[in-house]
C-alpha cells in the first residue's frame, strides 16, 4: 500500500518525514489554506528536492482553481512529480494539465452521485483522491462512508483521504478494491497545523505494512 503525507509546511519537518517509508509528499500552494507552504527561499526548495529525491519520495503540489500557467511555473520551481487538483476545475482543465504532468484529481465524496463524477475523467493519467465533502476547499478532518468505494468501477486507481487517523489501520487493511492504491494522511497526524508528528506517522505506517 502506498502512503502520501500531505500538507507539509516546514522544511525541517519535511526533512524528518523523508526518513519514513512513504511514497509521496504533498505541499499546498493554495494561499487560503492554513498549510500554505508560502514562498520558500531557493536553498530551502533545493533542500526539499534533494532530500525527497534521495529517499525516492515523489513531490506533489496541491492547487485550487489556479491558472495552468502558474501551476506549471511552480511545477518547474519545485521539480514536482505530480499535481493534485482540489477545486472546481473542469475535466478539460485536468486533461490540458495532464498533457504535461500526472494529475491526482481530488473529488469530494458524500453520496453515489459524487463517485459517478469520476466518469467525467476517463483516461486520467494519474489517480483520483476521494476526500470527504466539506463546506470549503481542502480537507475536513472527517471521514465519509467508505462503503461508497464499492460503487467505483473505473479504471483509474484512487487514494483514500479524509480524516484518517492512527486508529484506522485495521479498517484500511480490510478494504478490498482492485483500484485502491493507498492513503493520504494529513491533519489527524499533526502536532500543530502544517507540522506532522513523525513518531505517530512512523507507527501508523508500520501497522499498514503489517510489521
């Protein structure tokens, strides 16, 4: 099972995170988010690129309703491997961006009709991220009804997000879906907003690996 840790904000915390067995590290480039990574210095950006590259961790940039040109500028600046789209962007927007870089399309889930929105993105080069529907952009820290995953019949793999905590390892390991790729971890593993509890993450990741 793959593990993505999102909402990273501080370079020293990112450095510590790269020592864990994770696959993807997410940085949020949405200024209204409390986890907005802001304007880092060139040495800080280079350090993030170096540490993640050396540890085989993909860099993911999270965007909300941003111009494609701006997204691609940040892709180049941070040497991003993936772009995660988390706003009201159209399927055409995603297809255009998908020509340049793999895309993780986040979809907010409450009921069957939200799962059916995946049909608008057939052929997506990347992944879906199923998150809990909330009143604003970004995560809510709450779970949706995971039984809805059984309604997804598409070909694109997905990440599970939304309120996953250290107590959910056993339930996650019971998920039996051919397109279940991995988990996206964020607020429930934080010591403070934007700063992850590395010890808690390490224990949880070991549980997922059945160690």
